[in-house]
C-alpha cells in the first residue's frame, strides 16, 4: 500500500506546487517589472510574495535565472514553450521538487515563474509516519538522500532497491546482523525513488503476542458465558429485590427509585401498585411543603410589616423631637449672630479677630440652615396647589441637575409618559427628586449613568431613580432613612436629605424605598404616590404664584 500512498501524496504536492507557482506569477507589478527589465524590483516583489509559501521562488527570463536555482538546465527549454510542468530532479546528490508556470503579460510570454523545494529528512519523516515503516530516499543507485533508519540498513537497501523502483513488488534484502528486510520501492520521476523498509524479524515477533491474546480471549469468553448464566438465573429475583430497595428508599424520603418490570405478571402488578402508592404519597407531601412555605412567607411579611411600622413610629418621634429642637435653637442662634456682628464691627482693625468672627458667623449660618431643613418636615405648605404632573416635574428636575454636572462622562436619562397626575405639591415632589438625583450623582462619581423613570397607572404613580454606582452596603440598607445617618466618607451632608424625602413622601400618603439593583451595579430608589383626582396642568401652564417659594 505504500507506493499508492506515495502516489496520492505526490499528486497533491505537485498540484500544491503548481498552485503556489501560479500565485507568484500573478504578483502585482511583477510582469511590468520583467517587461521593463527591472530585475531588482522584480526579485523584491517575488520575494515578498513568496513569504507566505513554504517553497523557494524561481524566476526565469529568457535563458537567465533572475532569482532561485534551477536544478536542471535542460528544463530551461521547456519554460520557453509557455507550458506548466512539475518534476522531481536530482541535483548534487539531493532531490528537488520543481514547479514552473509561464509569466504572461497581455498574452506575451515574458518568462517563467516557479517554486523549488528540497526533499530531505522532513519529507522522509512524513512518509514514515504515513506508512508506519522506515523510509530511505534515493537520488540514484546507491545515492542516499534522506533516511529514517540506521546508516547500515540504508546502505544495505540502497544498492539493490533502486533497480526495483516502480515494480510494486515486495523484495527481501539481508541487513546487518543477518536480519531480513522487507523492501518496496516507489519511483519519484524522473530520477528519484523512495524505499519503504520493514524488519521481517520484528514483524514475526508479534506471533507469540497474538497467541497470548487468543488465550486471553478464550478465558474472557468463558467468563462472559458464566456471567450471562448468572444474569439469566437471577432475572426473576431482581424485580423483588428492586421492590424491597424502593420501599427502603421511600422510608428515607426518596420517591424516585426506579422499578423494573418483571416477566412474572403477579410481581409486575405489585410493582405498579407500589409505584402508584408512592407517587400519591409524594404528591401529598409536596402539597404539605407548599402550605408550609406559604405560611413561612406570610410570617416573613408580617415581621416585615411590623418592622416597618416600628420604623415609621421611630422616625415620626425623631421628626417631632428634631422639629422641636430646631425651633428652640433658632432664636439663640440669631442672638449669637447679632452679638458677633457687633463684635465684628468693633474689630475692623484686627485682621485675626475679624477672620475668627467671620468663621463663627459662617458656622452659625450652617446651624441655621440645618434647623430650617429639619423644620421643613412640619412647615405648612402651599394649600392652593396639592397636585402636579410628575412627568413635567421629573423633566424639570433633570434639567436642573444636569446643569450642575461637573463631568461630561455622567449621563442623566429621563423616561416619562405624556402625563402622570399625582397627588403631591410640585415643590414637595421637586425637593424629593432633587435629593435623590443629587445622591445618585455623588454615588456614580466621575463617570456613570442615572435614569429617572416615571410610570402612571390607575393605582397611582411610581418614580424610580436608578444609578450604576457602587450601591449601598446591605448591612446599612435598613438605616439610610434614619436622621443624621450617612454613608458618605467626605464632609458633604449631615444625613438629613433622605430622612426629609421619606417624611415628605409619607406625609402625602406615599412610600419611598431603596434597593440595590438586582443583577447589576447601582441603587434603585422607588417613590410611590397616589394618583391625582383629575388632570393636572404642566408647571409652565399654571398661573404665577401657585408654587410655594423655596
């Protein structure tokens, strides 16, 4: 089979070499360079094109070889006919594959382009792997080009095997040490040959192993026969054993143990009845577990509602306490500020004294602002406007917040319906949304995205403020609406913004909740408010003076 394998491989190799030669002949700019006699440019173009193929390039113009080596000068005449050819020729004791195609320019024969490849040890190794035999390549009688066997074996077959090239027969050659070698010789036209060699003694050495394998196969057949007999003997007992095992598994809570059918009709009926019984029992247990889960979920909801009620009571008490304290401390703050203003006028000539006085006045102003923010929870609102369009207010808040962005990498998107009538004054809703969007902007940092989404239905209006910031740690998520609680590590804010926003939402019959976004980064604040009784005009269409001054 080795010569046939070699012939197939050589046919593919010849076709590949011809194809590579055609690719080189079509190199852009090669024909004009040859026509103009620009040898250096033609050689450079051909060299660049040949980098992608394994063979060496060959360029023939007339009788001259511009680049590459033509192994046989007699082939030059063939290139003048403009025909494609492929051959394996002998050159200085080596075998070289040559493939040449004509180089044409508008039908004019300019020369020939080809490829050359030296056949050596790599080729012999590939042929040895394909045929599972040793390979000796000959360029002529006794001329060894490459070999995958020892030098002694190569020398033993080189002198005789060349004469058998192409006959397809298997010959015997005496090798070193008296070993018999099986030899098949195939031809590489026009002058080369390939000899496939196997050691006959090594091939015959497999016979004892074959005998041992036959004995093992006989023992295996005997064991298999005994095994089959045992299976046939126990086929009637197996269903009963499976039924007993399934009963044991049911007691352990496993209702899926398989039951095999039995050729005995009575046993098979018992197995089917047992299977129906355990399926019915499993269904009843599933119903009981579902009822237990529902009961546990109701208990969890009850605990959650109790915790929320306690939180609301605690926040209400805190709000009343803070409002009282804020109201009481405003007058002392105003008196101290007046005293400091008098002191400041008397220390106009004292630079240090004036600076410290200004610092004290600034701190008092901060205290006054803090007290005002606390009083916002209980300060009377404008009773003339109790409803608003949440969609218009959301767009207005987005416009206000965008003007304060310090980075172009922060985006704010608004997704609102045409109208969302909501039972809350516009100033109160604006204060809540400004607080939430400002917190979102501080959370995303230098780059990120914020979204305000409004949805309106018959039950009410929901507004979501989403960001892709780091989120809120789960251990403090239940405390973010507490007064004076903040997660900010810098000196901005005192923890009253969310407290005030939650109080405003609750005062108007709504609810403000916070969650970390599921499956992605960021926080989601959800504001739920009751729906307005009727249609609401946008802020731009309401008469002047209907919004409370802030």
